[in-house]
């Protein structure tokens, strides 16, 4: 199969769909890979590295899309990329369609087949292609929150760990999944005081067994969240409903009860955000203030550490790229229900029922 890797064009996005190592594996198994010039610049991979791995380098994105059958990316296609897609293309990347109707309509109009990393499932009911970036985002959220808490950045001027004779920061984490647990690990490492809110009882029990001596793990309700954030210095939003819009757990009225200079970090912003006052920001301009509360809502948080993120992502995605290329897209979807769970756009319609429901669109069922 002919596989294309365009350079990411979303603002501040330095990750790349395939590393040279992944390209080498695909070429070794008989596939052709074309990579856009300088696509690997952000991960310190040169065009020469990709050529050595067996790829051809093409100078512009039009040529990549023209030459490829399978397009492997990291972030959702921007509208100009959607315009390059054809009905014989398969796109494999993060999509987050429920939060972006214009992108969804553009993908549908292209006629392409679009498979989203974030809803491919695993045998344990997990999301193996979302997990590595959730791990990175969870860990980054504490770094980002610590930076935003500095007074020069609009925060209250609080050190997460405190200092001898002072209180450490009070961190509230909404969601105890992969991102939330990784945020908790980093927060505890910084010697902060932590509370995690979660609704899944088995998850609550698991977190309590591991972290209960050092953190509070509580059942999540609206009232419990509202009460806890009154004294919070940093609130991490890490809720996830696969494929769906994130629920709004903190509304604007609650901000008035928070401490001035407190910080909200919304990991869920790709899915619309879990704070009512959230709006997507960029790494160039990551924060804004509403009612004296600092908001950090960067929509591609792992893009801040592209070398780590790209390798972690490729570790998870490569086997699926190999399967799509080796078996053919239709056969791979038919034979693997977990991969099929990632199918979002097919024959001009929305093939994922949750995404279709959130967008108010008709669900088009995949036909074998």
C-alpha cells in the first residue's frame, strides 16, 4: 500500500504521523511510504533519516495526498487538508469530530474513510491509541498548572510543593482515568495535596488502593465538585466519554466562589472542554483569565513535547498501520472490531453512533 505522511499544519503542532523507525518497518513489509519535506523537523528527524528508512521525500502536501492511499497524521485535518482528501483515501489520525462540525462536514464531503485514534478499542475495554497521549497530557497538565500559578503568569503565586513551614498547593483532579491518574502521579511527586473525583466505582477502588494513603479519591457529584473547588489552587479537567463531547463539570457561576488566581487546566478541550468557560488556546498564547481564574486550554498539549509524544504514539499506532496496509482497509475493519470502533467517517456519513448523536446527524452503519 502507498502510505503518505504530510507535515502537520495545525498551529504549534510539531509531532509527525510516522517516525523513521516506523517507516522502516512498513517498507520492510513491502509498502511504499512518502513523507513531506521537513515533516520530521519537530522531532529532530531529518529528511535524510526518512530516506535512509526507505521513504521518498516529496516537496509539498498536494503531492503527498496525490501519491497516497493511506494518510497517517497526528492531529485532525485542517480544512485545507480536508479539501485534498478523496473517496479513495483512508485517513488515520486523531479526529475529535464531536467538537468540530465544520471539519466533520468537510470530511464527509471528501468521501474519504476516516478512522480516529481516540475510539479504537482494546481487549480490556481500554483506548490504546488515546492512552499514550492521555498519559503525556496528564503529566503535562501539572507542569502547565505550576507555570500558570506563578504570579507573573496571572496565577496566585503558589508553589505546588510549598516550602518548609508553608502549605503545598491544593489540586483537584476531575476524572480518574488515564489522564487523571497521570496528573495525580505528577502532582504527588510535586508534594501537592490532591483530591480525585471519579464516577466509576471500580476505578475509585483501584485508585484508592494505590494512592489512598497520599490522596483523597471521592465519588464525583456536582455538589462535591462545587464545594471542593472553593479552596482549590489548581483544577485539572480530565474527563472522557469516548467520542463524545465532554460534560461541563464547572460552570461560570462556580468561578466566583474560587480563589482569585486559581488555575483551570482543561485536558478535555479536544472534546469541547469540561469547564463552561473553556475555549481552545495555543502553545503561543496558552492562557486567558475569566473572573480572576486563569484558564489553560491548549488543544494539542502533547505537541509541546513532540519527541516524547511522537515516539509514544507510534509505539501504539504502528501495528494498526501495518494491519490497514497489509490487509487492506475494508478487510482490516471487517476482521477487527476494535479497529472498526475507530471508524468515524465512511461513504459520506458518520459511522460512529456517539459522534453522530452529538452532532445531530444520521448514523451510517458500516456494511461488511
